[in-house]
C-alpha cells in the first residue's frame, strides 16, 4: 500500500471516529434534554402534602398539614395523618429544655406509622412508656417519612440534627431501604447518577427488558425492583449507596458527639420462621454495622417463630398497633440501657 493510500485510509478512519464521537455526543445531549422534559411534564402539578426537593432527598412532607393516606393492599381503606412545623408526624416541640434528653428515630413508613394512628406509632408509644415509667424528661422524636430510602434519610438527618439537638439517633433499617423512592417522580440526575452515559444506560435497559428478557447488560440506572435481594448483591450500586449513606449518618452523629444506633426491622408481610426470605439483607446490614463500629439490633431475632399476620395490618401489610407496641418496648429497653440518656435523678 502506498503512502498516499495509507494516508487516505487513516483519514477515513479519523473521520469515522470523529463522526461517531459527535453523533454520540449529540445523542447524549438530545436524550438528556428529552428525559428532563419528560420528567417535568409528568411531574404532577399538585403533590398533595409533598414538597418537591432536589435529589437525593427528592421530597418531604409539608409542615403543618393534614391529609389522608390509602392502604397499600386495599386503597379503599384510608387513615388520617397530620404533620408538625417540620413536616414530621410528631407533636410540635419547643426548644430543648435543660435536663431533657432526646432520641431521634430516623426511618421510613414503618417508623412513621403507616396504616396506624399517630399515637400508635412506636416512637410515640416509646415516649409514652418512658413517661409512665418515670422518665418524662426523655423525648422520642418520630423522624420517619414514608417511602424514604437511606440516601433520603441521610439528608433528613442532617437537617433535623440542629433543629432537635438529639442526644442519640436511631436508624430503623427496612428491607427496601436501598431501593429508589416512588412517592414522586425521581429526578433524572438521581436515576442516572452512576451512568457515564444516560443514553447508553437506557439502551442497555431497553435491550435487557425487551430483547433478552433478563439482565444481560449492566445499566448503572437506578430503577425500582421488587426483588430487594438483588439490590444487596456485593456489586450492587444500590447497596453501595445505602452503605455510604449509613456511614455518613454515623459521621454526622460523631461530629455532634452523639451515639448512632441501627435497628433492623423485619418485613411484616413475611413468615418469621424458616421461610423468611430476607435474612441475607439482615446479615448484610449487621455486617456493615460492625464495620462502621456502631451497635446493630436485629428485631427479627425476638420475633422468630411468631405469627406475622397477627402483627401486620391486613389491609396494608405494615406493622399494626401491637407490632408498634412491641417495637416501642424494645426501643425503651435500649434507651434506658444507653449511657448518658437517663438524667441524674433517674440513675
């Protein structure tokens, strides 16, 4: 091949490469514009009592609001709720008084008390039990928000620490805490945060779903899955994100010089015996807690062998009032055992 032919071939290859790069860049820009436009168009003009926030928190509940939520299994069954000045399902609290100790419980709908009355949610029950047992100066604050995952809980914790000045923080970990939120449309920059190319990630997703009917290509797209165990695989970005959020929550508490404790809540729609399917998630969270050097309490252990149906709301699947009472009893025990939480006159 002559020098002229070699140069012609190289020039054509260069043009091909440059054309591919330009075309890919245009496709990426066009796809991102399309995704953002579709997100804005499908975002509801009304959000009931939800306030839209930037990722990763996505949303929060409106302050000083009242509303009605439907059940998860039977949406015709509803229950009322209200929020305080900070958007929590908790009573309004004045500034922290001298001698008062506060425990802030961070979690999702289990902690919030989905499908039960506000006074039946376990943080409220725990505060009431403490008062009945001679500890009126220990407050338990319900920092649960329905549909929150670990990343959202981390953002909420950072906001609430200076508001309530807690003396301890309890993170209630639930089986879907690594999954994306579904209460409102998720911003694209959150959905594609692990993908270098949104366009290629979407192509891989479409190929997996429609061509192969299974996961062949790694998409790096954060999508909701009912198969919670998949999100806790060692290679899963969902579990990595959840772990990082837990680490950051621990660090936020360490900076405030307060204890951070993790409590694992089991799935109340499953049998608590040998057929319980989420044990690997419990093991993964407990192992990570040990690596973080934070106390982890697994509530599946004391519930082993019990009838899960007697502890769940039949028209919803969340813990019922009796389950919340049991959770509150456990929480009170841990609070009274924790150094620094009991005031001098109760020691």
